């Protein structure tokens, strides 16, 4: 078996179209986009084009797109920036127990400086309920942040309904959509969100670039102070090279996001696993409301990492951690109520634009042979 990559949720390869779009920035266009001369003005135009491409993918104005160094920075800007600017209104934030560390750790930091954070439970499928959020809202609540889709299980959250709830109470609403942008349709107005995080390397753009959508009229305190770059919200000369890459990736995503090919392949993968392995394999996450490329399964009574170690040609991941012979269950699966016997055998397979049916067949046969 040759090398097979089924870890697209961890990172995607840079698409050829994205690489081609970035090439002119390596030699031809080198000016500072803030400079008002022949070297700077074309770069400024390329930056605006990239911002427009991002905006068109998520249905907002280019002025509402702030380029960042990635999803983690965008999440930090959303949470800390909103809290620092609006803590005179209240100090309470609501999030979930299965958020990415790029949400959990900023929340823990804010708790150290006076914020109160409520981490709501999820159900067996990894979903947050409206009731769980609504009952935690107080007069001090200023912000709700719930991920659009979970990076481990792919479970999609009821973002539109939570957004409507936030509007009803006059609260700001942020969603970390790092895993879902480019995989499912995302429109900020349909989802009723005020801030939304994008990570470039999850949708075939380079690492080190991301974006934060901020609805016009919402005010944040910058994390990086300096000159007035990014509408005054992120000082520092813009990384035009990577921004152009993200813009092209978003343009490409518009063409691929409605394509059912990856979902069909993921469904085929799950069917083959059930047919060849039977009751030894169980699904983690919602059976339907999940990312079309994500398949998180547990091989009952086995250790997921040991299985992956036995197939060194396969790139996939497991949320559980191994420490000196003991298994620490993935925090996400733990919060979902998955037992240790099932959870320790979890593997996340995430498919992508370049995955083939032949690769899936090879992986299924390899797993069957090992089991």
C-alpha cells in the first residue's frame, strides 16, 4: 500500500490553483500595499481582491473580513477583542465543553482576569441544545461562542437557531467555522452570526493565514496595536502572499462546496467498514448532521493509535492520548459520554478533494486484516 492521506481535518495540501495564484507575489508584486506608488498600488488591489473572494464565499462585505495568521488568532481576536471592548456591559461568556483549544484556552485566560465563562454540555451525538444555552443566559452575558462543526467528530451544531436566540437576547454570537468553511455552505446572514472564524489550511490554502468575519457595527479591541492595518484591528504590514492564497482557495471552495463526491465517498467508507468489520466498529458523532468528509469511528476493545501504528502508510488521527502505556480518552468523546472501551479505539478519518475510492478500499482491507 502506498502512502494514503486521510487527515484533511488536520491540514489540507495547497491546491495547484492556490499555488499558481501566489506565484506573482514571490517576485513581480513586492511593494507594501499601504504605499501610494507604482509598487504598492497593484499589491493593494490584490489584497482587496483576496478580501472580496473571502467575503463572497461567506456572504458578507469585504470590509467585514479581517485577515489573521490563522484560526487560532481569529478566535483570540473574537473572544478577547469583544470582551475587552464590551466588558462594561457584562462579563459573562457562554461556550461549549467540546470547543477547540483555540476557544477553550482564551476563555480560561479571560477567566483569570475577571470573566465568567459557562461551558455547556453536549448530548450523546456531540450536539449543543438551545435549552442548555438559554438557561445559562444572565444579565451579565455578553457573548456566545459555539463551534460550527466539531473538528473530531464532524458534528454540526444548530448555529442558526443559536444565532436567533442570541439576537433575541441582544447578545453577540461568534462561531469557529475553521472546519466547516469550504466543506458545507456557510453564509453569515443565514447563520445569524456576528463573528466567524476561517482557517486557511483547512481549505487548501497555506498554513499561517486565516480570517475573522466581524459584522459591521460590532467593535473589538485589537490584540496587536500599531498602525491602522486591517481597518485598525490588526496592526502590521499585511501578508499579501498568503492572503492571496486564501482568497483563491475561497474562490475554489465556491465551486466544490456543493459537490456530493466527498460525502458519497465518506458514506461508502462507513458502509464498507460495517460490512467487513461488523459490530467491532461504531460511529462517533451525529449520523447525519456532520461534515460530509468526516468519519470518526471506534474499533471496540482496540487502541486507535495502535491500529494506526500498524498501518504506517496511512495518515489519520486519533483524539486519544497515550501516556506510558495508559490511554487518555479524547476530551470531546468524554463529554459525549463515550465509554473508555469504545473511546480508546477511536480514529478520525477525514477525506478530501484528492481522496479516491481505491484508497478507501485499501484502508478497509488493511484494517480488516489487522483486526
